[in-house]
C-alpha cells in the first residue's frame, strides 16, 4: 500500500502544471479550508469524504496504476454534493461558511464532470497510465 501511495503522489507531481494547480485547489477547498469550519457537520463530512477518496485513489493506483480510473476515487462526491446542496437554505451565502460551501459545490461538480469523462475513457479502452515514467 505504501508503494501505491508513493506512486499516486509521484503521479500527481508529474502531471502538467495546470492539472497540479487544479489538484491543489481541490485539496485546498476539500481539506484545508474545512478545518476553519471544523465545528460544522458540513466541514466534518467534507474532510472525511476527502480522506476516503484519497484512500480509494491509493487502492486504485495499486490495482490499475496512475490511470483514468482514479476518477472513481471521487464517487462519494455525488452523495456529498447532494448532502451539501440540501444544507444551502440553512447557511447564508454571505457568511464565510456559506461562501466556502457554495464554492466547494461548484469546484467539486466541475471535478466530477472531469472524473466521469476519465472513467468513461478508461472503460472505453484508455487504460494506460496518464503520466509517464512512474
């Protein structure tokens, strides 16, 4: 498992710069910013789901390498986004928690669109590693 975790992180660091920046944005809004709101159930759920996703991606890396199937690591973001969407009417959009929540919904929804495309491409036969030299 340690080898897969190292390979996963090495793959992230070898991605083109725009993709690395995107991954850093995802980590920021799903792991770092929620720590400022950790007393809220929304932030707690986001952190737990993010960590489960990282574990899933490590397992997927062990099974298929740094492939397009890694998009499956965000599978729990579908119920996460639904849960967060149902909370919007209780959290004002002009408060810091509400601003973060709305930004997170948009950013994670974009990521899911990319993930769905990647998984579909994997299932269509693009099964190689997406980063060379791992």
